[in-house]
């Protein structure tokens, strides 16, 4: 376990390892620079640097390298089984994200709950992101008291889900998810403009018409055309990168808002930058 001094995320992983009686070696990147630098040079392509530097902790079992407390604990719990639902966090300053309960494989719900509990009890503020599927796990997470913030991110109409999210969306699941997120004190429902895989194998950004169809779907599922919804642009790590696309110009979102307001009267463009 490669760590940094006074690192809360490192402490979270150490607590997990101690509770599971898992033996490990710690290498402090400042006190043991030579060892860390050798590891970094060897694995540099797979190591992420956020705006503040290398994200710690880093983990290696000799075959696999994982980075960040979420990815490391998920790997220790289930190997690579949870890789699609636990990814790199894109939040700093005490927050952790990269947690997608809608993508959680069947049978891993218990491990997902354990992971979130360790992150929260270790002192991190947990942000989870649903896409409207698997509301049962979402409900358990919100009732656990371990979640600080939740977003319901809808990338387009139901037709895009199998390609972009890895599974179909039902209106019943979406309706339940809307109620859960809408009733959470720090919940936000978003129409997410993101890279969508197309039938010809290419990617393109969610278009205005698809955003409007997503708004119509939200209005139908909730039965509420006054539902508060924002339009946001996916950060490039949320769906695994931009897939060769140019970054989306947020100034283009005003026509999206106009199209969506035909179905949801209170839809607006997110105030903050993409996250």
C-alpha cells in the first residue's frame, strides 16, 4: 500500500485491511522515495494525477494496481467483479465519488454497502450516482445514513440505456429512483449530456432531441411536469473518457433547456461546472 502522510483515504483502506486481518506492507511516498519512484515509473500509465497531484493510496498485489480508497476496497472485497460500478473518484476535499449502484452486478449489493460504510465511517463524504436502475440498492444506501449526496443521471431516453449503461431501464425502476433521489436532502436529478455509443460503433454526444426525450420520460415516470431537473455535461471520466470526441461546449446547453422545457417546466442548466 503506497501512502501519503496524514491521508484520510489511506487511513480508510488501512482500517479495512486491519478489520479483515489482511497483512500488507506500507510504503510512504515521502519517507521511502526510492521505492515509490520505482513503482511509479513502472506503473505510470495506469496512475491518475488529479489537479492536486497523485491520488493516494495506491495498491499493488504484484499483478494488479488499484488507486483510491473506493477502487482498492472494492477490489479487496470482490476482485475485479465491481470494476464497472466502482471507478476513480473525480471529487476532492473530503468527498469521494466514482460509486454507481445502478451498475452493481447481481450478488454484489452487500459488498457495495460494505464499501460505502467504510468510506463514510472513515470520514469521507460519499457521493453516489444512480441512472434509474437498481432502486432497491439505491434505497438501502440512502437509508444507511452513509451517503452525503446522490444524483440521478439520465443520459437520454430508455433506448440508449442498453448501449450506454449496460442494461435496460424500466419505467417502474425510474419512478422509484426519482422518488428516492427527490426525497433525499442532497439529491439532484440531472439530464446528463454524455458520450453515447451508436449502432455503427462510433460515439457522439447526447443530442438535443435525446435530452428532450429524457425530459419527457422523467415527466411521465414521476407524473410531475414541475419536477426540478438540471442539465449537466458528464466529466470525461464518468463514462470512461471522451471516446475521441471534442469536449462539449457548455454554451450549447441553452437550446437543450428550451427543448426539455416542453416537458419539464423547471428544467435548467446546472450552475456548476461538470462533475
